[in-house]
């Protein structure tokens, strides 16, 4: 998988400032919504910096953050299923 394919979702770059409403929430998700949102903004920042500078460091950090968010969401789903 190329770096660029990691950046885009469904081959489309999201519009800057686009906010996706959180229509589904649980007690387990509530405390994690804001941190996840902030991490996604950090990923966007790294992607933008990469496009400006071509510094691969930004792609590497964005990848680490995406992996963390993925693991966190998996953990949240596991917590929800245990109830």
C-alpha cells in the first residue's frame, strides 16, 4: 500500500473543516470522542505538512496515529460487547 493510499479514504480527500456528526454514542465511547477527534485532526495536520514539505516523517507519524486510533476503536468495541 502506498503512502498516498493511506492518506485518502475512498480515494477522496475530505473537505477541510468538515465535521462528521456523531449520531451513535454509548457510555464507553463518550469519554473517547474528543480525544479521537483531536487525533484525527493531528493526522490531517501531518498529511498537510507532508504535501507542503514532502517530509516523510509526517507520513510516518500519521500512520502511527491511525494505527493507535484503530486499536483504540477495537478496544472500545470489545468493551461494549462485554456488557
